[in-house]
C-alpha cells in the first residue's frame, strides 16, 4: 500500500428516520455513541493516517467534545456539512489539499466496519481510482414505476447492496463533486455514482460484510446492540512474539493447561514470566494472596507489563441436583477470581501502560445444559472486560478476552473424556494467540482462537 490515507467520517445527519430528539450518530450503543465506534475503527487502523469528521453545524460543539474527550490523535479536522449528503461529502473532500492522497468516505452510523474492509479498499486504490464496498443481495430486487407497478426484475446474481467506506484518489472524487456542484445535482446520495455519472473512472468492488449494517431505523439500534455483544476479533497475526523479550508477565492459573503453556511459551521468547496457582500458594479466590504475589514480582522486577488470568473450573450437572457451595466455588474461581486479579493489577498496569487477558468460552453466547453456571460465568467475563476496557482506556491500559475453540486441556479431558486430537486446539496454539493479543493494541475485544490459527 502506498500514499497518504485519510478517512472522512460523515456525521452530519439529523436522524429524521430514527425519530430521535438527537441525531442517531450521537445515540449510544454498547456504552459508546455510534460516532465514537466509527471513528475508533479508523483511529486504530495502522494504514489510516488522518481522520476528518463532517458534522452538522448545530452539533459541532458536541462532536469536538467527543473527539477531545477520547483523545483521538488522528482526527485533525472537524468541518461543517451541508444540507444534503452530497454537500457534506464534498465538504470533507475539500478539506484535503493533497489530490494524490487516498480518501475513505464512511457513514458514521456504520459502526461495524472492519480492518479487513478498510485495508482492502486502501490496497485496491493502488490499481483503481475508485472503490466501492458491497455484498450480494439475498433478495430479489424489483424496479417499480411511480404507480407502484413492477417495471423490471434484474437478474439477482448481478445485484449487490452497497456499503461504506467508499474509497477514491482524492483528485478523482473532488472533480466528480465539482461537476455535480456546477450541475446543482443533489439527487445522488452515493459518491461512486458521481464518478460513474461523469465517467471519471472504473469502480472496483471490495467484498463487504453482512454485519457492516447502517443504523437507520430504531430497530437497527437493537440489532447493533446485539452485534456488539457478540462482536469478536481474530488473533492479530502480524504481531511478532519476539516483542516479549524482557517483558514481565504474571499468569494466574499456571499449573496446567493453557496457563502452563503461556508460562513456557513466553519464557521461550525471552519474557520474564511468573506463574501462580494454588500449588505455589496463590488461590485466585483470595485477593490478599493475589496482591502479595503481584507485589513480590514488582519489587523484584520494578515493573509488570502483562497479566493473564487463565484459572478456571468446569463443574457439570443440573442446578437442581448440585450443592450451593459447589456452585459458589465455581462462580468464585471463574468470575470473582478474575475480578480479584484485575482489581489488584490495575495499579501496575497503569504504571506500565500494560495489557491483561481473561478467558471465556464459546458457551458465553448461549448457556449450555448441564454446565449453565460455567456458561454464565464466561458471559460475565466478557462483560467485565468490555466495561473495564472503557474504564481504563484513558490510562493506556488494555484488556481483552481470549475465546479459544475446544482445547486439549486436562480440564476438558476430565469433563468430556477422550476426543480425537485432530479436532482440538493445542494449548500451545492458544498460548501463542494469547501472547500476541497481549502485545497488540487491541482492547475490549473478544479474540477468537480457531483451529486453523
């Protein structure tokens, strides 16, 4: 990929179709406004150099406050939009002086755009001057007359639904808007349509994603909230584990399984790793024992960079027949234990701007019969990390949740017996993925670890 990349985030709408007293881009979903979610994807993308936000003049102060509060370093300009989407898009483009730069134009109310889409759009601009994002239409598309009669039915395999971002060489899209402005042509709500109308370039299509929805109606807010609940990321594969050298990592639950593998793997890459478990006097249920362990590591090493909490138990059985003390113990180890470790570790993480990882299970999305307590604690872990990521974001501290597929650990064998080895992840694979996540700049994410990792 070559050239400077600028993202223009369009946040100038007034939310007429959602029937809200404030524009939809300022409505909160999963603890943040849609505008914040949208900006943050570009803020964290390593290929985007600068962000321009286009806002409605009446909400300029709110937009600037949002950017200032979150310390969005890449957001360099806030410009006033126009009366139409085309005018707002043009306002953002005119704020770019470099006609050779690459620009991504994105709707602020599409909070689920991914790095994969962004990176493919940027890459495609090395070969094309205009790029759209679209997904195949699962429905038959009909063209109608003003009298609501079907005029024609296009062949579905050639029909796609457009999304954003749309990407351009700045000079091309700027010329398209200049021509449209002279024509006083405001019927177009799509930037690629302008490029095609004035025959300025071919438009290449990057494959979008179904979850890259646009929040338009009130019902979309409920869908967006559910998508955020289930949102996950793949392991950041480009991270090199050589970055572990001389990093200090503390692992709770290190006596076996994934925790033991994280301990051994991190040491093999030069990390200074400490593992704790009941075997060496640290019970995850005891805040005092955790605090003592962290204090001893800090006194010796003068820093703690990473904390991994892998301790967990799985007790199968129907709630009706299980003892309440057994249930409480499972909750204390799987959930309260993580809270104990996170709480005790916050001060050290603030000093090092460090990273923490917790562990969930695929059962967090829906409770499983016979291990409903385990499933519910794993759902709670996800919510804990998402909330803590927001609490700690201003301190440069990161926290994520690892979500490995079925893994060949002693705990799994104890509960499910012998299983074909080729159907299970190896603990070493999960360890490598976990360490890459600790080294990454991700936060508040559920990181999936699949067998094909």
